C-alpha cells in the first residue's frame, strides 16, 4: 500500500509534467501533436480534480 507522503510526491511530479506540457503548447511548430498534448493536459486535470475530491485536506501546489 502506498503511504500519503509517496502519493503526495507523485502528485507533485504529475503537476510538474503538466506544466511542461503547457509550455510545449506554446511551441508554434507543434502541428497535430497539439491535439495529443491538449488531451494529456485534460487527463492530468481530471486526475488532479479526483485527487482533490478524494483528499480535500491536501493542498495542490
């Protein structure tokens, strides 16, 4: 079973990856990959929302 500290570290890592994807969207030569990047950001947002609903006392950075 995963402890709360490990879970928190993994959520922080996912948030960092989301930020990298947002920066990637700023690239003008992304082409059709933009669709996949947008989808990944939406899925990360859904995951973070579910985390907040499950652990409302946890603060996302």
